C-alpha cells in the first residue's frame, strides 16, 4: 500500500485493487495507475476538504467513481464547468449520508476479492468520516470528525463537544484499523491531540497519519514524543510537502 500526501487532509492511497483519493483540495495529484479503479472520496463541503477540480480527473481516468457527502451541493456552475451530465452523475457519483454500510463492487466481473466495503460515520462538524475496507485492511479518514474543543471554550462547551465526540467514536470502538488519517490541529492549542489520542485509545490502529496540520508539521514530532511514553503499538507516520510518500 502506497500513501501519498497531497496537502492538508488530501491523500492518495494506492492498493492492489483500487486507488483511493481522499479530500483533495489543493496540490498536484500524482499520476494514477489507470489499470485500476479510481475512487474519489469527499467527506464534506468545507473548502479545505473539497475542490470541484476532482471532477476534472474523469477526463484522465475512465474507471472512476465519486463518493460525496450529502452536505456537498453541486452548483450549476460546477455542473456546467465540468460537464457533469445527468448520465455522468447517475453512473459516476454516489451521494452518501452518515450511517451507510455498503459493499461496492469494483467491476462487473464476479470476483470475491474485487470490492471494497464502505462505511460512513457522522462527523462532529460538517459531513462524515469514511471507513473503507480494501483487501481486508480498514482505512479510516476522519474528514472533520474530531474533538473540536478550544482553549476559549467554557467548561460546558468543552464537556458537550467531548461527550458528542466520544458517542460518535463508539462506531469504531475496538475495530481494527490498518491506516488512519486523523487531525492534529494546531489551532486547538493544548487540546490539539485529544481527538487523535482518543482514536488510538479506542481502536487498534496500525498506522496513524496526522492531517489538518495547516503546515505545522513539527506538531507531529511533538505528538510522537508525548505519545512515546505510553508504549502503544500504533506507528505515527509523518508526511510533509518535502517527504510526501510512504510504503506500508
């Protein structure tokens, strides 16, 4: 499995049966193997997670499909600019809501290995998070699902958000996750790691890739040092503009 960081919360995950593009909003998308399906995931409408330019990929890759959160509205301008015909939208775009679980075949051939299992989880902000099981390995992309508490919050606000986040995270409690993309957000100050910590304490995660860093990659180093004292099995993977690729 090859993982390429594209920017902010955008990643390309290349597997043996499909290429998965998560939450692209800027940067150069590397050339993708056109022999395998390209699956594009959009977790929500925020402009740092969704760029309609992803629809331009359909000109390069014929075997492509989009899974788009139902809070994203395709404007008339987007439909016109990217020539999103009714046939295209019907055949190539699936609008997904939180709480979905679906087996998605990757071809018309009857092959018990040629599919993914897609699940969606309601976010604590806009949209949803994705769980994608591919080749027996579960990939988690949080989108904006996080414990969004801030240093200026009142105690009541802090408790309300933390309670909501923990309730939502029950959906993945105890479930094995091979690769997790989750926020470490510097804007949260001392609370920057609460969401990631809870994820890693809730589910057995093999590899965790911090995202939503707003370019402050040193936060990953800080987190690794603080996490090292707990002797937990998750490998923290730091991806940056200078070192954007890892093979897992």
